[in-house]
C-alpha cells in the first residue's frame, strides 16, 4: 500500500469531505480529508491505482490538487 498526502484547494465543509472520500473509495483508494490543513491523505495499492487516477478522482469533484 502506498500512502501520500496531497494539498487540495477548495475544501471547506463536510460536503467536501464526503465528496472527496467517496470519490476515492469508488476507485479503490482510502482518503482522509483534513480541512484545517487543506490536505488529503490517500492510501492506495500502487499496483492497481496510479497517483494520476487519485488526483483525477479529486479534481472531478471540483477541487484543485496542487
């Protein structure tokens, strides 16, 4: 399992948390949103999911991965 922390802009509420964590779950990753630090800690199987797919899943929800 790979683990990475991404800086994500545009998150502000519980809806943001649910959107991002739900989108990551759909692709088989586990996300933990930290609204205070504007970060998302993601755990994923690098043999099944690329970091590009993780970023795309977040960006498709309307947030910017920086």
